C-alpha cells in the first residue's frame, strides 16, 4: 500500500483545465490547417471536395498525428503547455514514452473514430450489405497493418537467432495475403 502512495505522489499530475486548454489549441490548429487546405480548392468546381471531405480530414489528422504524437509524444497544444503522454503500464518511476503500439492504437481509435463518425451516414444509408463489406474491408486493412507492424522486431532490440525472433520470422505474412485471404 505504501508503494502505491509513493507512486502517486512521485508522478506529476496534470490539471484538467490544462488538458482542456491543450484540446482547444489542437482544435484551433486543425481548423486553421483545414481552412487553409480548403482555400486551395476555392477555384474548383463546387462540391468537389465535399465528396471526399471525411477522407481528406482523416489524412490531415494522420499527418498531424505523425508529426506530433508519434514523433514527439505530445500534440501541439500539449507541447505549448509542456505536457506529454506517458506509458502508465510500466512500473518505472521515471518517465517512459508510450510504446509504438500504444501510439498506433491511439491513431486507430481517434482518427478512425472521427472518420467513421463523419462517414457513417453515407456507409449505412441504403446499402446495408455493401456497407458492411466496406467496413469489413477497412477493418481488415487496419488489422493487417497492425499485424505487419507487430510482427517486425523493434529497432532497439538486437536481432539475433533467438527462439523469439525465429517465431516472429515464421509468423510474418504479406499484406496482400492478409487482404485477400482474410
């Protein structure tokens, strides 16, 4: 019990108001980048961008995720307020950044959730069976990418002929095999 109390005292807690401020800064950045992007299509035919808007926003979010959370462990708003994500699953008292898998799952849940929220009306409109297959295919692609990522050894682990590396090498499948074979 004493170790738990020491652990909570030694960690730096972040105030809720600071988290909300970081969220507002992130939203402002996304709106600014999106408005600049849509200005590029100002002279094109009306409705050209509207058809692919959820996918374009998702690609923008992936771009922002890649250069903020994935590389620096913090969003732009969190960096301004001197906050970072950390890995709470490790028992170490010192700071540990989130693992690569945690960052990927963060992206899948946040970006995929926002995309699905914007696209769900079009997916489920009148094509129930075809929309189910579209969703299944998207989920299969994401799972395939995650399986490919987890099957590759990390760069900070020495690659040798250990039993674990041999098992990892045997379980590798190609992306095309996974997509077509399910």
